[in-house]
């Protein structure tokens, strides 16, 4: 076994310290550039208003605003982008709020 490096726990950053964007495929021939969500921002997604801001700030190309997502966003397309955002951010299912399980014993 080998001791892991710091990069095992941290997202890649450029020389300015900014998160590096990653190009992902949303569907055949459809790509988007996303920056991973750092762990400190994950809990902010539970607030619907801040969630739009967070999502918009992590979609690098094409650049869209939170207001555009809120007013004109296509649920399916945004959901695919968010799913890919979670994937590249290495967010596991346990981080996602599950309202259907609230109040139910395990």
C-alpha cells in the first residue's frame, strides 16, 4: 500500500488556485464544461434560491445565469448537468436530500 497524495482528497486547481473545469458529455454530441463542487458548497444546494446560483456558477460553458435557469431552464437538461456535476464532484448518493424518507424509520 502507498500513502495517498493530497490530490486524492482535493479537486484539481489551476495555477491561480481556481477549480479546473471538466468537459463532460450530457448526451450524444452534447458537451458542457463544469467545475466540481467543493464539499463546502454541497449543503448550499438544499436552499432552492442559492441552489440556482451554485449550479450556474459551476456551469462554465455555455455560460448561463441563475436567472436564466430559474426562468427558462429545461428540467431534463438541467437535471443531466447537475447529475454530471455531482459525478465529477464525487458526491455520493448519501449527500442528496431524500424528502420521501423524512420521518420514516430505517
